[in-house]
């Protein structure tokens, strides 16, 4: 199959990605929710996602955190390739701009995740229920490095199913559960996804 046929197979398998993260006054679709929904189908159909930075720059927003750290914005142009694993020259490339703010060094990674997420959503024409054209919203919450490690462990557990996620979640101390509680809907949704199998 060529890359368009492979993408069509994924489009047939995934039709909707629900909003899974509460961010103040609206719900958002996270990068992890999109990944959890489409990754098994990309694997089954031999599609590799390969994002890259075309150009980018850091901009000081003029804002500071309570501790005095500057809020830096990364503004970038990205190209996201959807590659046929059996014929790497056979690919679809989506070019788009993305930006993200951060008080540390995570802004470039956030922008890359945003670009990758929306490239997948637009290529597969996935419904999310978001009003992208009319919404202006605040940035998502930050996690400490330790919390990011724990969150990745929970994501790994979710891939193995609901029971594995439940065990991993119950092992967390109460304060860590509270800190990561906003991620629970996406984790549960990922744990309920049945693995895709190649025909």
C-alpha cells in the first residue's frame, strides 16, 4: 500500500478524539490523548511520524513567574512527515507553525508536541469538539521532573490495559495522585484502547 492508502486505513479506524484535559475554563485535547488513539493504528499500518524543525526562535514575553523566572516563548515552523515504512520516500509532509511558553527550558518541546498533534488531527480529519478558530485559552499546567517521570510510567502502564494502570495509580502517594489527577481521563482512555493488529 502507498502512504495515502495507509492513512485511509487509519482514518477508517479512528474517527473522534475526545477532549480529555480541563484547563481553567475549557477542555483541551492533549498530545498524549491523540498519541494514545492513533499510535496503535500507525504501527499496524506501517506509518512513521517524523517531525522536524524548519526554523525557530526564542522570544522573551516580558512575563515572570513568582520566583522571577522569565516566561520564554518558542516560535517555530515545523514539518511533520508521515512516512511509509516500507518505502521511506513515499510520504506526506505537513508544514505548520506552532509556539509555546515556558518558565524553564521546555518551550521548544511543547511547540513540537503541539505541531505534531495538530498535524495528526488535520491529516486524519479527526473531530475533537474544539472550537479552534474562536478559543483563546491559557497554557497547560507544568509538572516537575519527578512528576514527568511518574506520568510516563503511568502512560506505559496504560498501554498494558486498565488493570495495569489501576495498579500503577494506586502505588502513587496521595500528593502525587493529586498533582497528576488532570491526566487521569487521558490515561483511562488510553488503557481502554484495544491494540490494533495488522491484517
